[in-house]
């Protein structure tokens, strides 16, 4: 039986989700903002991620050198991240540190400083991070394939931003973005752990209730037009390993076709979880996956993986392949597309679908193995589709039919794909 989640809202519009978990004397607090990179326009790409960095630099009531120590001194953990749909921050510590965690997040929402010197020093850090990513061929190829697959929707921009924007963005740009988006009526606060719900809500009101609501930021309304032909990008740079990516436009998590495609990916590359924070730390079981057998067992690739991520708007299903040294990428691509044609033509079997469902449901258990992960999932899904989507993941997977999986295979039509090669050259 599912543990109940209490949903509440403060007078200033802050959404609050509380789930009691009394298995250990711990609590996890996550604060989520609908402030991902999809809101960014050219000239300001990367601003959401940069703002996330700045919000660890101290507040009016927390000196910058104490932001991390407040939680670490009680043995807790903290972090944050930005992606295409949202930015989030968390602390997990003993239950008696709940007030400290709420204090930090209220300060982060209302009182960050953005000292000009901190903004400039962080510019150097973020540009270095971008350049480090570009030196990773697989990561760089993923960025270039995504930018090629989308021509209108802001999902095409890398979360870290484009270099010229990072070089020219100002302190006022950063602080303006912070003040527009870090308002209670654009946020969701999640508390999971060994807490009393009524008392937790009283503490939330104490720390957040006096923060004024703001005018909700305008939402991007661009819809990506249907792709009408194959797109390709080839990168030839120094390197030792060749990579192939095939990306297909795919449904949002709230669309009917998302879970059938998720089941199909489990058949093709192995079942993966749906927790962006932790799922990919546990590799999928692949020995019987179709693309593993077609590429790895045949000696064409050293690895193959698929990624269908839950997003608010339609994103991509991407297949990534690392070629064996000396194997032409054309041969790897031909074998990949042959197997995708086969699954489109012949569909999956009852046994394959049953196994995929079983494995996906098992991964959901691992997605919820701690108060930190449960709190992440509650907040993440609230920002993209509503908490009920998260609480019915198992039912959505169980309801997938063979006919729906067969229909999902139409994703692999030629006109819907973008192929990327990283073809290394010697110096």
C-alpha cells in the first residue's frame, strides 16, 4: 500500500509535499523551481545553471563560507542540479536538523547576494566546466545531436549554455533571472522522512510564509515542428574511440506513448529506472537485450545504451553506441538500424514484454530506496507532470500492451531520426 503524501499550499503559492517515512531517524528536504534551460533565450543560455551555482555563495543571513557547513556539521549531505525543466536543491540529515534545512532553503529563495566578484569567479568555473564537457567526445556528441534534432524548441540548448553567452552574461542578467524565478509560487518544497506532517507544515509556514509571491514568469510556447527527414552530424576530432548516437523525437512523460516506448527501450537496451538523480548509477541488465546481442556480442561495439527521460514536453529517445576499435562507424550504424527495422517489422514477443515490465517495476523499487530518492521523485514529477504521475508509475508500466509497443516502434522511422558520429582522427 502506497504511503500517503500530504499536499498543501501556503498563502504565497508555495506548494508543499510531505511524506512520512519512519524507517530511520532521517529527513530529506528538496526545493524545486520551474526554472530549467528550456526557459532560456539566445543570449542567456546557461543562465539557470549559473544561477544554481550562485545560490551556494551565501545569503543575507548565511555567510558564504558557512553554506555547506550548516549541514555537514550534523553529518548530512547537500547538493543541487539544473536540467531542461527545473532547478533543485536538497539537504538530507538527521530529523532534528529539519529546521536548519528549511532555513537554508528559505534563505536561498529570498536572500541570495550575487556579489559581482562571485559572479565573475563563477564565470571562469562554468566556462571551464563547459570546455571539460566538450573534451569528452561522447558528451560533446550528445550535445551536438540534440542541437541538430531540435530546430525550434529550447530543448536544443545545452543546460550549461553556449560559450558566447557565458562570456557576455552580466551580474544583472543572473540576479534578474533569480528574482523572476525564485518566488514561492514558482516552487515546490518536498519533505520526506521521520517527521510529523502537521509539525513539518507549521515549520514550513514559519520559514517560508512571509516570503512574498511574485509575478509568475512567462512560459515558452514554441512547439517543435514534426521532423520531415533524417538529419546527420559528423564530428572529426582528435580521439581514440568512435561513438554513434541515434536520436528520435519521443513523447513527454504525460503523453500516451511514453510508457510503451519505455518498455520497448527495456527490450532493446535493458530496463532503467526513472529517477534522474540515481537511476543511471545502477547499470541495466543487458545480456538478453536485443541491441546488446546485435552489437556487443557480435564484436561491433563495446557498449550500447538507451535513454528515454521523463520530461514535461516531448524530448528525445537516444541510443548511444561505443564502437570497438577498428570497426567502421558505418558498419555499427548499419547493424543498429537493421535491428530497429526488425523490431518495427516483427514487434516484440509476449515474453519480452513481460520481462521488460518485471524489470522496470524492479527498478522502481531501487528508485525509492532512501528518503532522498523518494523526495527527489515527488518533487521531480510535480515539476513536470504532477505528483500523481509519479505515484502511478507502476500502474502505467503494467498497463502497456503489445499493440502499444508495436505502435511505439514507429518512433524509429527514418524521417524522425538524427544520426551523430564522432569519428576520431589521429593528431
